[in-house]
C-alpha cells in the first residue's frame, strides 16, 4: 500500500490534510493536524522527561532522607523518655526508608526493651554482619555484646536426619 499525505483543498480547514491510499481502489481520509501536533509535542516531552525524572528523583531522595532523620530524632526522644514501644515503631518506619548498622542496633535495643527477643536478635545479627564488612569495631562490639546477652535466652530446636537409614 502506498500512502500520500497532501494538503486537502476545499474542506474549509487550513490544518486539514488528506491521506490518499492506493491499493485496489483509492481511499481518501482527512486528518487534522491537531492530533499530529499533540503527538509531536508528546514525543519531544518524552525526550526531556529523563532529565526531569532525574531532578524529581534527587528531590525525592532528599525528602526521604529528611523524613528518615525526623523519624530517628523522634525515636531517640521516645527512647530517652522510656517509651520503647513508640521508639521501636518509629525506628521500624525509619528502617523502611533506609537502614544502616547503627539503626539496626537501635532497633535491636528497643526490641530487647520490649521483650521481643527474636526481633532483637535478628536486628543485632544483621548489625554485626554489616559492621564486620565496614570494619567499625565499637559498633561491632556493641552488636556482639547484645547478641551474647540474647543467645542464652532464646530457644533453639535442632533437627537431625539420619540419611543412612535403610528404607524398605
């Protein structure tokens, strides 16, 4: 099929074009330029969109960092006031925005204060594994001390399977 786009004459629209297709018979369709212009503008905005997205992403990262810092400050204030439940809730929300070893230690301490030993142990174990990689000895010592204090208080189940057993 061959298509020819040319200005339409006699239709009263100065932005009207005629699409003439040749196949077995000639078909004419009139196209207004408004949709084509809208398409071209949209296409050009897509090429600029990557730059705008990078700016929005940087702005969003700054907003997330500020929100995280605000949650941490509120969590520390709640912990200092002895409200460990609120401190733990705020710290969990801060972790959802981004975590590091010191925040994991804070969560572990708040969970321990609330009697949530399994959560405290898990957060302290993650803290210790992260600080081993980073080489922060004081933080590693604090996480290790918390783990050592929690280990005897946690129950364990050991399952052993004898693979040498004879099966009928």
